[in-house]
C-alpha cells in the first residue's frame, strides 16, 4: 500500500489574492492514492476560512486548521502536529503540481533511507520553460540564493543532485526526522526556517536532494511580497539570517563571517537612510540585530540541543554553499 502523504498548504489571504481555488484544484487531485490535505490558515482577514469550510464540507480527507496568529513557521508546525502521514508535503498557496509528483518522490524515499528532505523541479507557473527553483543555497555570509531562478530550462537541472536546502514553496519531509528535530523553529516567523531545518538535517547525517521528474508550477512572490506584509517579512528574514548562522555555523566560520554580515547590515541601513530616505526599511536591519542580541541565550541553547542529538559541524555540506560571496553585498543593496 502506498504510504500516507499529508499535503500541508500554508495560506494567508489566498482568496483576496486569487490563489487558493486554483491551488486546491491541483492538490485535491494529486493522482496519488493515499493522501490527506490540510490547509493551515494563518489568521487571514479575507474570506479564506469561510471558503475552505464550505469547500471541505463533504471531503473526508480535507481539513482547514486555523492558526490564531499570522506566524508562518508556527503554522507549518501546526500542520505537522495535525498530520497523520509518513511524509509531510509542504506547499505555498500559489502552486500547482504535475501528475506523478508524489509517486516520484515517494519512490525516491523508499530507495534511500538517508533521504530526509526533497524537492522537485519548480518552474514558473506562467512561463513553464523558466526555472523558479532547482534548490536553495546561500553564501557564507548567509545571503540566500535560489538555484536556477529565472534561467531558461534547457535541462541543466535535470539530474538528481544534492542541494543545501529544499524550497519552502514546495518540499517534502520525512515526518519521523522532522519530529526528531522538533520541527521548524517557531521563533522564525517567516524566512530561513527551511534552510535552518535543512542544515540541521544534514548535520544529523541525512541528505537533501532535488528530483527533477517531480514538477511544480509556482506563482512566485504572490503572497510573501504582497504589500501588506512586506516590511514584516523583511524584518523576519534579516533576524533569521543571523540566527541561522549562529545556530549552525562552525565557530571558526562564524567568527569570520558574522562580523562582516553585521557590518553589511549597518552599511545598508545608512544607505537606506541617507540615500533612499527609506527610514522604516533602514530600521528593519537595526532592530533585527537587537532581536538577535536579546535572544542570544535562547539561540545558543537551540544550538546546544541539536548538537546533543548528535549533529556534527558542517563539513562536506560547505561545498554546497554558493562560492559567490560578494553577491551578499550586491543582492542586499538591490532589495
């Protein structure tokens, strides 16, 4: 019998953004025989919940779960807590899948006991010959980089490969390993929660891979760059970048890269204030630094706990980091 897969969709105002119905049309017809679907609504202020309750009223294996606060990472954990499947298949509310997606990924998990996280080849929803994500990585200064983003799909990512992290917009995780780590860090809010989990997964001796035969179509930036949450998202991303480095980097690497990253934050802040005159955006990085300093004891405790589970320092995984370290400067100033 095919193992049960828990399809978990994170939703915020998916009706007003005109995303949710089309996403559900795809994911409630996955072409896989054994599945359940949970939509985690992160305190939407549109009619998303009313729509979901009505749509699922006659569905035995579809549920809506209401997160009382708009916290993305907590919503992801809430989905896992209510899931019954052997695998947790996470999706944003702006995706669709190609038939055969789950069969391909489940077959790969059956072949490889060390496989803990995976993603397919994610392509642009509207231009399906353009890569959206072939995996996620970052440089040594914690700057996130989406592999292949915006490239024309010429088959360059059609090999099964190790990747540093799977994309949070569409990934699948073995539930037993997810639970072993304690799930996503609930303090993250949004941003880097997938990278943090992937780094810890790798440090525990498991692998993260891309399987290009599993195809996902993604309407990138439909939700997390909507104007009403843009500042909040930027703040979380900046504090989580520093947190992920402190939690996972070897001390010798951290002592080199963290001061440079902090100087980079300060330089960008001055640029935002003095050149762009964007005061609120400038404060985002300053307040994120203060948050990390105030919460440093708890962050170090989390580092200790994952080490106690047997996590080893990052070693071979460093080869999966992007070598384009200067991109941290160029990318940050462009945002």
